[in-house]
């Protein structure tokens, strides 16, 4: 059996840790040898460090799960957002082109402006509203321009049992606050990071087998459509067996937060293409919430927020 060297950038992030979770439960192909790189092992904003890591690993596939995903941070530091989400991706594309290997790259629903009222298709026009979305769009374009053997996987509102995210943040607030205020005027389709990791494995296996029609841009999200209020309401329901806390949940709108970074009000994405190409179905983010809380509980990391 031919062995494949799989390089994972962003190993300490939600999707990176989810890939490691799958590996620890023997849910990766037996012939995959993972090379894991967090920011400590490879700071992707350092061009020589990134180039050396790729050349030293000499991978058969790169999974880029790295990036600056904090929307507020990106808005405050545009240079870092561009260095991480654009320039580093452009260099990855150049290295993959030189080595003649495929890359799976994670992007976002925030490349769209949210002015539509039907789910966005992968080839719909991009028009980001903020620095984060703009930097991710430019990273996508760099990949398309530089290297045809790419899979751009757009995901949305990612959550998991790992790191700080919309789920773990909500759990912390449940323990700390008497009243929780979340908006109802922004809707998307939250995505469980373990579902993303499983999709990456499916895609990677097919690419390693030589799937010629597997490249391009794809959407992968959970279902159904939800506002952040809807999401937190479901978190509270799933968390009830693990806490005595019952804070009041209040619906609000973005206008009540004057420093709120502009976000697409509707960023629901059409996932038909990934189903047709790879047979990957959308999964329920509600099931993902319950699974993530179970992982936290089994690891002894509830009720307090995981670090």
C-alpha cells in the first residue's frame, strides 16, 4: 500500500484538532502519515519558514486549516489578516505548483455580501463586507491563479469542542451571565468542525486516488438555517443536563452593537456541488452541538470553557 504524507497547517485550530481527533479514533486512512504544524512549528506569515517546512516535509497533499479567522482581530490588523489569509496562501499555492501536489484550503461564507435571499452557489460573485472576508477572497484568487490542483472548501460559523468558538463562548457565558443577548438579523448555517474534518478526509482520499474532477470551489455547511440567537438557544437546551444555570436569552439586532464589524446578513451557502462530486451530505449542526458537548463532558472540560 502506497503511503501518503499529509501536511496539516493550522494543526492547533478547530479543524486541525478535529483531524487529530479523527486520527486518535482511527478514522483516517491507514496509509496517511500526518505531519502537523501549528503556528509554533510553522508561522505561515514567515515566508522562509513556510517554504522550508513544505520543502522539508515534501508532502503528497497539503491541508491548509490555518488562517486568521477572528473577524474583529482582522478588522483591527489588516496587515496581519492579509499576511495570513492572502500572502501565505499565495506562497502555498506556488510551492504546491512547484511540487505538483494538491492542496485543500479552507475559506468562508464571508466572501459574500449577504444581499441575496437564496443560498449562494460556489461560482456566485464575491463581494466581502469586511477585512476578514476580503483577505479570504484574495487567498482564494491566489490559489485559482497559481495552481489548478486546489480544493477551496468554504465553511461557515465553525464550532467544536476545541479552542474558543461560538459554542465554547456560549457555554462560558451561560456560566457567567444572568442575561444573554444574541442577534436575530444575521443568519447562516453553522458548521461542526468534526464534520469539516471528515469531509476533508473524504476529499483527500479521492484526490490521492487520482480523482480528476475533484478540484475547484465547494461549499460545506451544516443545516438548518439559523441566527446566532437560534444557535445559542440550542446550545442552552443541549447543555441543560450539565449545569444548574438558566440565564435569560434575549433576542437583539446588530444595530444595538455600535462597534459591530459589518457581516453579511444572509450567508447561507448551497452545498449541492460537494454532494454531487464527493457524495458528502450536509449534517445537522444541532447534532454537532450535542456531540461537542459530549466530548467536552467526557474530557472533564464542562462546565468551564475549554482553553
